[in-house]
């Protein structure tokens, strides 16, 4: 990993693309909700500049499949 400030936005972009897929699936609404919540936490962590929360969010987003 190069650094968290670069990798977190990349992971956010990847998960936003994944969210579009979940939104297109009729039975994917629960997954979409969970992804939106994870993205919201990541956005808040990035805005606050809290490195611990950013790392936690990065790991959470990496787990989104």
C-alpha cells in the first residue's frame, strides 16, 4: 500500500462502483444499504483526518464484495 491518503479514495471509488451493481439487483437492497453506510463512515473519517478511523474504514471497504 502506498499510503492511506491515496488508497482510501481508490477503495471508495471501487465500492461506489460496486454499489451501482447492488442497486441494479432487486434483491440487493440490503447489501446496498450496508455499502452506503460503510461509504458514509469512510467519508466522515476522511473529512475528519482521523488516521485510525480512515484505516478502519479502508479495511471495511476492502471487505465489500
